[in-house]
């Protein structure tokens, strides 16, 4: 009776692995929920009856017919190519036999006992069953994790290392028990029973451990996924809140713009340009836009500096501009050249601030003054302390030398064009550039 229960359990495990492995690759044909499970129980009962009444050596064709029946049931219950199912079943059967052979060789290599004992109903045969079925279940679990769409994505490499380690420890413990059984004389039959229970518990505990690990990691994956979805929902909520806020501000601005345009139109009809400028500057200050005082009559330099000021502030760089120039000063230098100098100076300063990760404060101090007949532009900014020098020349540190490194050359060329010069000074934290240009040559 004891061996009948053991073989019944082994037969069920094998039917379980066969049909469940096929279910990994093929879709059920019927909507009935437990169709595969019922089929496993029926085929287990048939195999157990076959083993109880017939010997495989005397009736091999009956066993071949039984395996053909397994194939027919898979064709009936699963959709898919019938030839691929035949190959899959053949590979599974071959692996089942390989597991049993491997377990037998393993046992008799350790114990040194007669290989024929494996066919007898004793402790050795039971240990072979435990090892072979443990290998079989682990293989199915491996196939499931590498085939199913919901397979584990978290800690994949460490997961498989854990599974392999537990399997190795399980087989090692069972082999140690078998070695004790084969090399130590055991007179009390109850000890044999205890060893049987022990080896069975080791195998079951290892399989349960992996099953629980699967469940835990799957729950962790699900929780991680839910957290990401919740975070995304919060971000989307914050985004839409900001969008609604901006839209509300635009509606208010659009409403107020009518009145502002009416005022500007009235000043324009009266040809009061100063009042127009004052009104616009007032409104810009109300929305926190810093404006340069007018330093040239036609506002070319002033407008350009306001544009660069806004660009720097958008990148988180504080800009301080000091100028003693006014619209009354006569500047006999092409203002486009002055803007080119300012553009190169400020661009280099912005780039240096962005690349200076260790800089606590990122700033640009720009001073524009006129002394005698010379316009002096002086700029100071922090930098990373890294300079690429060739003699007295400072070269760009960027990889693409063909597209970068022309800023200082341009500044120097414009300064010399107006009889002036460019002066550089720096330490390990601050870079200063000073440009002198004569207003009359």
C-alpha cells in the first residue's frame, strides 16, 4: 500500500509536468476551467493501473500506446501545431527518463551499491524517485519563469542563482543521507522510515521555498508597478493643475490686455512715445522681468542685453549688469560689433557656469563703462578651473574643435579693429575678461 501511494504521487507529478509544460506553449481549446486538471488525474490513474498490473519489460507496446494516448489528449485539449506537440512530449519524456537515470547513477556512485537494487521497492528506489522528481519540478518551474508573459522581471539573475543554490543544497543533503544509508549499518527499521521522511521533507521544503519566493517577488513587482502608476498619476495631476493655472492666467491676461492696448493706442495717437515706454516698463516690472536702463539712444545695445539677461536667468544664473553709459553718450562704434562682443562674452560665461558643477553660486558680473574715448566691457564669472592652454592661447575644452573655440578670437579681432585689446585674468575659481575699444580712431 505504501509503494502504491508513492508511485501514485510520482505518476501525478509526471502528468502534471507534461500537461502543464504544454500549457505554457499552447492555449486551451475548451473554456472549461479545470479541463487540464481533470485530464491529469485521469491519466495518472490510468498509468498507476498500468504499472500495477503490467511490467514494462513484458508489455512495452502498452506503455507506447499510453504515451500515444497522452499525445492524442494534448492534441484534443490544446490548440496549435500537432507536430510541435509531438516533439514537445518526446522531449519531456526523454527528460523524465534522463532524470531517473541521473538520480540512479548519482545514488550508486555515492553508495557503491548494486545498480539492480534500484528496481526493488526499498529506500534506494525511493531516494532515486525523490531526486528525479525534484529535478523534474525545478525544470518545470524554470520553464514557467522563462516562458510565461508574467514572468519575474525583478532580480532575475539573483533569482536564478537562488533557485540553483537551493536545488544544489537539496540534492547534497539527499546524497548525504543516501551515503549514510549505504555506508552505515542500520539495524532498526524505524531509522529507515525516519530517513525516508527526512529526505522527502528536504525536497518538499525546497520546492515550497521557491514557490514562496516566487510569490514574494511577484508581490514586490506588483507593488513596484502600482507605486510607479501612482507616482505617474500624481505627476499628471500636478501637470494638469499647472496647465489649468496657466490657462487661467492667460484668460486674465487676455482680459486685461484689451485695456493695456487701449492705453498704449491712446499714447500712440497723442504721439507720446515716452509715456508708451514708461507704461511698458512698468508692466514688465510687475511681472518680474528685469530691465536694463537705456544706455543707447536707439535701444540696440539695451534690447540685446535685456534678451541675454533673460536667457541667463532661464538657466539659473544670476546676472548683475552695471553701466555708466546713457543715451546721451555718443558711441562711434558699430553697435552690431558691440553686441557681438557682448554675445560672445555672455555665451562663454553661461557655458562656464553650466559646466561648473562644484560652483555654489553661479553668476555673471558685467560692467560697461566709457573712460575718455574708450568703451570698456568687463565680465566676471565662476568656472571649473579647467583650461586648455597652448602657450598664451586659451583653447576650447570641447571635443569638436572645428565648431567651437572661436568666441575669444572674435572678441580679440573686434577689439583690435577699433584700436583696442582684450585682456584675460583668472585663478582656479574666477575667470575675468576685459575688452577695450576706442570710439574714435
